[in-house]
């Protein structure tokens, strides 16, 4: 038998196991989507049990000696430059990490996440940090147990980053954020009082929904595959090939739902456009959190806050919202929806202040994990830091430390990828404009296909085939570089 | 160690395994609920993969030698009159059946069900039996493979019935249905032309929803635990303790949504009121399909079509639907919503014709399985039989053989339990009236708590602790008996 011939049954066996694991992952996604969109509140405890059971099953099935041996043999046999070689590489990386964790810890983490999110939800509703506190303490305890499985790490935070962003180190984040922080603080100070139109609502819910629908249709939306729901915190999910779910948040008092919808479309289209032959394998999802976020930011900001986009869409939006927007001209509107306005909520932040919200979370996560900030002091520290970076006063914890669900779900090391996504989005955008010419002219005609196809070709279809640094280098010729992003901000707000 | 002492660790080990299996079952329920309520159409293929994987995992985990040995030891040790003894009995029964089936067949059946339901959905939409035909043939092939695992059965159909209704035999169904069939045909003939008010719509959707909400609130609805959605085919689901989901179908052209809502409430309240200490065990769900259906029929028909209920609710419904109902008096309305009107659709059938829809399906299932009716002849046979029993002409397959989803999901042996549920509902109702006195007076004041509490005490809280014949005997002192049901129908339509 040839080398290829002997490798084939092993590869098929591995793919068979990975397909089952992908199915379990899809089940977990449905459970999560349902918990956030549909589940009655009292179902949270039972749901956490189900999530824990699935996580533990899935973990046990993955970290077997059989999988380890298959990977070892296949690493020697498969050409790393092929998709199958990439599959082996990505799976090996996952296996190496998961193998270090006991399966029951995997189950406990899923359980704590289910219970924690429900408690956070309640705490946020009543703006009562005391309800959340024991759950955050539990998450930190679990995180320390998790990190103890990786004694070889230079910096424990590297372990957390690496889960979402292959190869990213704390030192690299510090370097990028260090470069950004001073510039962003300065930009905020310079532009916080820029005179812009004051957009006054109400912006009726039905009209906002219709606007979202029109934009999604123009971006390329297929009702056979996509759905859109309302949640307090928008997100996107793919619980199976051909099943793309976005959520948005519509509030009569502002028009941000449209930007949330475009943001989540970016996540959705990335997942939708992945090569279908990667379905039910670890290659069948976006390669990292930061690359994912770069795409949501592309559609939200680089497309959705561009002058060209609004040349096309503003007349339609005015038609839908005549009372609120009838007296606001197009360029005033475009400036208003981009204005630098320090605020309390990360999710509502403009492109300049956004990074400072992230830097604050990055710092606090590291301090919590190091024990230099205690959980019970967290609200005070949060509020002081918000004052320092953004000169805003936090009126209550619901608008402060309780605003994001991430820590309740045990997501530490995730926030930095949001800001790196912003940085990367501009790097990729430059390349797109170099190759495709004036996109704004196309947007002004309501045409987005050329951009979407280019992104599909360059990024989306590859799924996780290329590690994030390699993908970025293939597309832009460079590593993560904050300069294009800073130039973009300076130009935009000049 | 005492006998009790030595049994305890084994019982705990069994419960631990069963809790995990219950979690997997809950995950399957969520996937199913989602597929029917939320899933984009193109997600069906991936969803079928997930369902197959979970079914196979779950099956493999259950049919182990370890579980078999635990059960053998516990059967000897546990007092059968305790809840733990019942748990062992119920689990043993399940294990004996599942152990006979290969795990990969369990997976294949789940897969075929996911794919089959999606195909049926499409076939029904375009009223094209040809789309559905290969899937029905596949289901029958799988059913024969399944039945081949039970060579000892006297009648293979007994095996199918037993899955939904412990101890029920084909002979028993034939006896009950034999007694009903002639009487029902005669009742239909006698009353099909009864003069009743013609309820004319439109019945606006929002008003129907508000009516449903008011009734559910009076029945006892807690928004922390319950939700209500729209689906073409109403159903109820409990994907975890404290998580009760009903669906209904609202159509402007008739007011049946209210009856669907009350029907599904009956399923939901049974599941909701099960002793919480049974959660994550096989005792934590209703004991059988027929007992379940007896409760949905109780709330839909015995409560929801009673004179007392409408004395309370009709003024409110008139207030919500003034144009449609302003000119219809209460007693005309009550007669109209119960009128014997032979029609095409089982789900819309009155209390008299309903049984004939079921008898037709029972007969056809047996003929399909025996091969005396071929799948490609099924539409013709269906239509001829509808003509014979109900004197109606079937205009197309969407309103004929394609109307129900059951066969697409491989549910054979299920339909009979619907009609047995009708029969049982009246047996239990008589006992309730004997003990509680005039319920209609309470309903007329919008009070349903006394009935609900009695049902909870007698039936709901026990979950699957008692096999259906035992439960029925405990409550009514008798086995399944069609006479009270026939007397009820004769009296109601006299």
C-alpha cells in the first residue's frame, strides 16, 4: 500500500469521530441559542445540567488515546499544505489543550456557565452585584483550576488568549493596546465635543425592523438559511451548516439596532460562506475570535458607517422614519452615527471610545486573575477606571460592571479579541480597497456583492484552514498592526 | 451492611447514569422543539445529523451491561411499592426493549426522522405525495428492521403500541375501536346536519392571542416557566424541569386556536406538576401517551367546551371579537364549537368524528406494515376510506394523507393513543365529578384550581411512577372502558 493508501482509513476514522463531536458542538450551540432567545427563566437550572452533560460527553469522546494516536500518525502522513493537513494540525492543537483538562472539569465549567449566565441576567435586571458575586468567584476558582492544567505557560493569561486566538500572547496584546491607549484617550479628548446633529427619537420598532430587513437583503440574506431575533445582547450563532442565526436589539430610543444587525451579519456571513466540505469538522468555523470580529466590524463600521452606504440607504431610512429623520440631512446623519461620545456601555460605543472599554476589561481580567483586584472591590475599581479613561460616572452596576455577560459564562481572554478585530478589520479593508477600487461607489448603488465575494474568496471560505496569523499574512502581507487603524480613525475624525 | 445499606450505592450509581440520559433526552427535546419552531429550513440536514448522534450516544450509554447488572440487583433489593422501586421497574422495561436494538439503528431512526419531517413539510406545502413517498418507504423499512429485533411478539404491532402505552395490545385496541366505530358512524349520521349557528370570521389574530392568554392565566400559567409559540401543528414539550413549552396555531378564519391552546395546556400542566424529585429520572415524565392525551382532552373538551367554562369566558371573548361574535348568543356559540361536522382534518375534528380519523389511521398503519397496502397506493386508499367513514371527498393530499407529521417521524402505533385518551378522559372526569361535585359552577366563576389540584394529586404528580393501567385503576377502579365515553357523547349530542 502506498503512503496515501494507508493514511486514508485513519483519516476517515478521525473524520468520523470529529463529525460526531461537531454534532455535539451543534447541540451545545442550539442549547445556548435557545437559553438566550427562548428559554423560560425557570428552565435555567435544568439547562445547565444538560450543557454540563454534553460538554463532559464531548470532552471524554475527544481526548481518547485513539484520537491521540490517529493524530500522531496523520501528522506524519498528511501534507500540511492541504486541507486535510490543516484539519490534522487544528485538531492536534485542540487535542493537546483539551487532553490536559479533566473531563469533569469541562462539565463543571459548562454547568457554572449555565448557572452563571442566569444569575448574571437576574443581577443585571435588578442592578445588584451581590447576586452575581458568588458566581463570578466560582468562575475565577474554576479558571484557576483550568490554568493549573497548563503549568508550562509563561503567562497564564496566554493560555486563555490562545483559546480564542491561536498564537496570540499577552505581551503582543499589551504592545498593541499600549500603542492604542494614549492615542485613543487623546482622540476622545479632541473629539468628545465635536458639534454633531442630535438624533431625536422615537424611532418606531417596526420601522427599525424594516430597515434591518432591507439592509440584510441587500447584503445577501436567504430566508431558507437565516433568521433574526431580538435579544438584549445581540449575537450570532451557527448550530449547523445552513443554519445561521442573528439577533439584534431594537430600542425605540435609538437607532443602534441597525448597526447591531449589520455587525451580526458580519459574523453570520463568515460562517455561512465557509466551504461546505468543511462541515462537521473543526475547519468548519471561523478561524479565530479576532478575525471573526474583524468581519462583524467590517460590515458594521467600514460598510455600515460609510458615506457610500448612506448615500444609498439614507433616503430609505428617512422614508421609514420621517418624523425622526425628516429634518436631518444625510451628512449630518452620517456624522451623528459615528460621533465620539464617551458613554457607559461598550456595546453602544463609537469607534474611538470602544477600544478604551476593551482595554479596561483586559486590565481588570488580569488583575482579577492575579488577585490584585478582589471580586468584592470590582464595582468600585470599575467605576474609578471608567472615570479615568472616559471621564464618565457610572450610576449603577447594571450600567457598569454587570453590563456584559462574558465573565458570567467564564469567558476570560475573550474581550481583547474584540479590539484586535477592529484593528484587523482596517488592515483587511485597505487590501480590499487596493484590489477592488472604489467600493463606496458600489455601496451608493446598494451593491455589496463584489466586497462579499472578495471576502468570501480571501477569508470566509477557508474556515479554520489557516491559523489567524497566517490568514492575515496571506491577505495583507503583515501581522497585527495598529497603524492602519489609527490612521483610519485620525482621517475619519479629522 | 444491611440490605438497604448495600443497595444505596447501586441506586445512586443508577440514578447518576439516568440523570445523564435524561439530560441527553432534554437536549433531544430542545433540538426537536427548535426544528419545529425556529430552525431555518436549510438547517434540516445538519439537524438530522445532530439528532442521530445524540440518539446513538444516548442508546449506547443506556444499554450497557453495567446498567443491566445494576437493574438486576436493584430489582431484587428495592421495594416495588416505593418510588425507587418504580424507577427500577420502569428503567428495566426500557432497558429490556432498547437492549434488543442495535445503537446504530437507533441513530438511523433519529436521522430518518429529522430528514423525513423536513421532506414531509415540503411535500405538504406543495401537496405532492411523491416528495414524501421515498421517506415513508424508508420509515417502513426501518420499522421492519426495528420489529425484527422483537421476534417473540405475538403481533408486531403490539411492540409499537407498547412503546407509547405500556401493556396495551393490538387486540385491546381492536376491541375498543370495534365498539366505538359503529356507534361513531351512527352518531355522525344522526348529527351531521344538526342546525347550529354558523360562526363567521374573521377572528383577528391579536384578539385570539389575547383570549388564549386570558384562559391560560386562569388555568394557572407562570411566565417564568411557560412559553407559547405558533406552529402549523400545535404541540407541547418539556425540555427540562421548569421549562414548559406549548405551541398553538392561530388562523383568522376560525377560532380553533383557543382549543389548541387549552389542549396543549393539558399536556403542559401534566408535565409541570410532576413531583420535582423525579426530575432527571425516567419517572419525571407523564406515564403514557394515552394518559397524556386524556389530560389534553380534559382541558380542551371537558373543561374548554363545557357550558360552565363559556358562562365565564364567553362575555370576554365577545368583547375581544365584537364583530364576529356580537350577534351570537352564548348557547348558540357553545353548540357551534362542538357541532358534529365531518371534515378532512383530524386536528380540527369535533369530538364525534375525531375517533373515526384515528380508526382510519390505525387500520392503515397495520395494512402498511403488513404490506397489504403499498405506499404508492396510500393516497387512493386514504381517500376511499375517508369517503366511506365520513362521506367527505379529499381534494388533495395536503388535506388527506399528508396532513399529519407522525409517519414522517417514524411514529407508528401512536395514533391509537389519541382516541384512547378521549375514552380515558371521560372515565377520569366522572371520578372527578363524583368527588368534587359540580365543577361547572366553579368554571362559571373562572375557577379551575380545585380541578387542577385534584388532577395533580391523582395523576400529574406521579409522573411515570404507575404504569398506565395501574394509574387508571387507582383513579377510576377500572381498565380502559369505552362506555362512559359513548354515554358522554350520546348525552352531549342528544
